[in-house]
């Protein structure tokens, strides 16, 4: 009996040691992988249960590496800027029709666009505080099927804009840290369009700063519509 207990004890010790070595090995392997910055970003999408803006509007009838058109946006997102930027999946050389509609009546604006992004131009009527808009992209090529489902953008009303302007004013100056802090203000207020615009501007200005790419990656990871972009950012930040 004594010999049996000794055998059990030895076997148990070996098993524990093996498990510890395995855990240590897994931990070491995990430490070598790129890590996302932990960010709680719930609240960027005001209508998370809506039909996905990243769904395909119809089956693609052609062959393309870029795939059918889909919007890189929340179903319903907020903006502080009156001239936001818009992004979508598609053909970088493709031609598209961009449509913006004020859901409260008034503005209905269209523009022919080449590529997969558009900065709302200075020659277009600015968006109005407190108004809600719907935007949509349609490819000129029938190969991509019907337009992707539209997305809604809510421009903050005057009272909320005053607070954000005051918060942003605390970080004036051209330094990288001030720009990061201003982006954080938009992030804290859950302003999807402004936050992405701020990160894009930072990354363009400081292309070698992997930390900035990881910050944007953590943001993109939160929406089904932009997880493809998150994966691309992670690959570039290694």
C-alpha cells in the first residue's frame, strides 16, 4: 500500500509539472503575439440591433478581390464635425455614387466618387447640428449588385457641441500627444466619425508609430463592419 501511494504521488507530481510547463510555454508563446490595446468602446453604435451596415445589399455577380460594397460605419453613429469623412469596402479604382439625405427634410446631396473613401467637401452644404442623416454608396458597376444598406449619422446638437469644444480646447498645440488627447476626447464622447478621422490623421503624420495603429485597431475591432480593418491594422503593427 505504501508503494502504491508513492507511485500515485510521483505520477501526480509529474502531471502537475507537465501542466505548469505547458502553461508556461503557452504564456511565452502568447507574449510573442501582437496584443490589442484594451479599450471599452461600447456605445459607438446607437442602434446595434439594426440590419448590419456591413451586410451585402445583394449577391455579387462578378469576380473582384475587393468584394461587394459595404460601409465601414456603425448602423447609427454620432459626429461632432460638420464635414465628416466616409469609408467603404470596394474597388480602389472603382466609381461610386455617394448619396446623403437629411432625414428631417432639406438636404439631399449626391457626388460621383472614385475610390473607397470621401471627405465631405467644402463646396457641399455643411451638416447641421442636431440633424440626422442617412448615407449610402452605390457602385456604377452592376458586378457589385444593389447598393449596400445605408448608415445613419447623427450630428450632435448645440448643447453637447459646446462641452466637446471646451474639452478639446484643453489640448491645443501641434504635438503628437495633444493630438492623441484630442482624439481621446472624441473617443470618450463616442463620436465614431471624429475618432476615426483623428486616428487616420495621426497615423498619416506619424506612420512609424505602431501604438497609433493599435489604438485604431482596438476601435475597429468593436464593430462587425470594421473588423476586417482591425485585422489589417494588427498585421501592419507587428
